C-alpha cells in the first residue's frame, strides 16, 4: 500500500496528541508516576487480548534473544526513562509546551546518529535544526500570566518551569533513542515479526521495570489507591487506548516501513494537533506567537529529514 508507513506515522502523531491530553488530566488528579504504571498495565492487558484473538496465544512466541534485547533496551530508554520525564513535564508545563519541546526528538536522533554512526550533517540539516530550535525557544520564551489553566500550571520562569523543560527534553531524548533501537529490533536482527508483537514486548518490559521501581519506592499501595479515582482512571484508560496501544503499535508499523527519520518527522506533528485540542477542550487562548512557533518548529524538522 503506497504511503502506508507515512500514514501510520501521521496517525501516531494524532493519537499522541489525544493521549497527551488524557494523561495530563489523569496525572493532575492522581500523580504522573501512578498514571505511568497503570497505563502500562492497561496496555499490557489490551495487547494480550488482541494477540490472543489474532494468534490464539496471549504472548508473542519465537522471538530471538537479539530481537528481545533490542526491544527491551528500547523500552527501558523510551518508555521507562523517557516517558517518566514526559509525565513530569506534563504536570510542570502542560501538554502543549511539553509536546512542542518533544518535537525536538528527530533533531536529537540526528545528533545521536552523527556521534555513533558518523552520519554527517549538511547545510540544509543545520538549517532545519536552527529552525526547529528557534521555534521551540520562541514559544518557551513567551511569558504569560498564570490564568488557572491546567495546561499552564506555572508561569514561564522559576525552578518548576525549568525542571519541566529539562524533563521534556529528557523525554525527547528517550523517544529518539527508543525509536532507533526499535528499528534495530524490527529490521536488523534477521527475524521477521509483527510490530504488534514488538510493541507487546516493549510494554511488558516497561511495566515490569515500573513495577520494580514502585515496589522499591513503596508506592504500590498508593498506586492501588489511585485506582479509586474514577475520573483519573477513565482518562488513563482512554489515553492508554490511543497512546500505548494504538500509538506505539502505529509507530512501530511506521518505522518498519519507512526511514526512522521520516517517521520521527511525522510523529513530531503532535504539537500542531495539540493546539486545536487545547482550544476546543480546555478553552485555552493560544497566541499567534505559539501558533507561529509550532509551525516553525515542525517545519524545521520536516526540512531536516525530508531534505
């Protein structure tokens, strides 16, 4: 099917725009760490059900040790570490700024490839980097008074805001490296398996890691209590369906069919899709500056990878 990979990557961006809103609402009610664990548990159950319906068994079988290694490494970097940073950013600077900064992920992937794979950067690549970082800085530097919106819980200054920005960048780094290692598992291990199976392994390993962390930190009882919050659980379930289930599945479909850079470019359209969502659902006023900065950032990413 022509452009199937591109369609899957663009679908990923749309899905993650919705999931960022859902998880942000859930995290504000019960805390990001609890939502992070519960959304992985919900996703694991959904994946197991789908696999059972499609293959007759609730777990993927026959994957090589090499494929499992790369998928687990991808999960550790992208889901356990990267997504934890993103949840902290959601509650610190809100979903719109978080997803905008998150759009720098393809740029970080470029630098990772440059350092570890000796991929050189040309003049157009540098221009794309400059445009994207310029768009991000343009929006982040905008100072607006706090108006009670859940998308902007803190003004654009102070340690709380700076921590949110750094966590969003950390999540972007995790996404970039996680995408590359996922592609390594899917196309460079000499074994054919479906993106659904790959996504299941990533979710399973991610949940196991988060469960261990929760036990060590003594947070499991608090997470169990968090399930009593009906609204938070509805937002978490909804976000899980469109994000860790459909979103991760579609991202692996995309990266298995097209170049990782192109997939990352289309994935980075999330901030563009978030803008109409925060306008419609949160009645937030989005300035012309924010809209221009978002378009500039995504345009820079497109120039970087579609060059």
